[in-house]
C-alpha cells in the first residue's frame, strides 16, 4: 500500500490533543483488522476504523491513482466515537 498526505496537516493533527497522532502513525490502521465503509460519494471517500498505539481511531481517505498505480490519500482522522467503537466491535 502506498500513502499520500499533507505533511503540514499531519503535524497539526499530531499537535491537537483530541487527535494526538499524525498520518504517519495512522497508517498502522491498515496493518491490523479494521472496519471500512464509504463516507461520501462526491468526492468518493472512505472511513477506516482501527487501532493505533492502543487507541481506536477513525481515518478518512480517498483511493487515487497516478502513473505508479493506486494509492491512499489520507484526508483526516480522529479518535473513534462511541458509535464508531460499536461499528468496529460488531464488524471486525
């Protein structure tokens, strides 16, 4: 899997106490079982809910393509809500 993200936004997310991680760490979601659904159609975005450093997070991403093939463009992330925790527990 290849990932792309805005490095400045990643740093802002990392400094935000409600988030506490950047996109670099969030890639860990895809290395373990995770729950995925479609968040929106325009633009086509997906939500992945999974574990990073012992905490459950929700990550919004888009699947894009370039000359080298498909990659995941990471858009934003947050700590999973109670509803998202239930989705993860019921489906992963």
